[in-house]
C-alpha cells in the first residue's frame, strides 16, 4: 500500500486541480432515485449529515442549502465503497497506463535525490489505488498528449511544493517567527494576537 503522504498529495493535486465547471458525475442528487442510490453529504466540506441531503431529492430544492452548494451532497450507490467521485473531465479512458507513459527513468531525472516517502513505485501504487476507486482515472483520460499535459501539470506543482521530492513536509511553515517564553511561534499579522 502506498504511503498516506503519497496518496494525500496525489489525491489533493488530482482532485483539486480539475476545473470546477466540468460536468460532475454523480455529484448531484437530482437523479439519485431508486435501487441502491442514496443522497449523502460530503463531511470534508462542511458539517453535514446524510439526512441533511435528503431534501435534495425534492424538486426545486437545488436553490436551498445544502443542495445549492456544489458537491456538498452527492449520489452514492450503496453497493460500492463510499468514495466521492472525481469531477468528470469529459475524456475517454485511455488504454495507456499512467506509469507506462511516465517512466522510472523520467522520475529519476526529474527528482534524482528523492527521499522517502517519494518513490516512483509509491507514486504508481497511489495512482493505481485511486484509479481502482474512481471512474475518472488519474493520468489515464483522453489522448496521450492530454495525459502528458496532466503529468506535466502534476509534476510541475508537486516537484515545486516538495523541493524535487526532497522535503517530506513543508520546510517554511511560517515566514515570520516570534520567540515567546521557551518557544518559537508563527508571528501573526498584529501583535495583539499574541
């Protein structure tokens, strides 16, 4: 199993980088009726319960909370694991596997000094782990050029944020510090906040 850090980084970048105006797949409860479908809440966005989202099944409710907040309620097929689907890119799934397109040699060239938890195998495992769970596949949608573009955006962002995969955590937690007592703390904008 890939490390949590690798999965979190990949998930954050992949799920957060898609345009919000893309058509969502099962991210609305408007057609969530019958069988094993349940309208459920995304507790990672707000304090919400699945019961709060039940109102979204009623016609005209898309103008009221929580139905008016994009992605807050989503349609879950209770026969499947409860993973909120990624936004749809509108592209077809490619037959080219992500780590066949981005090779270990390429990874080593981009990040020759990568440290744990950043490994090529861990990255590929995290991608496979996500792709098993979602219809929208990471680095596997559209043409080969579109996949390369997705890789370029992801690698540009993550190598910058991790100093070419040499920083397992943020090195500069805050830009300005203040010493108080026996500790060093981030300095807030105003001294009254100490």
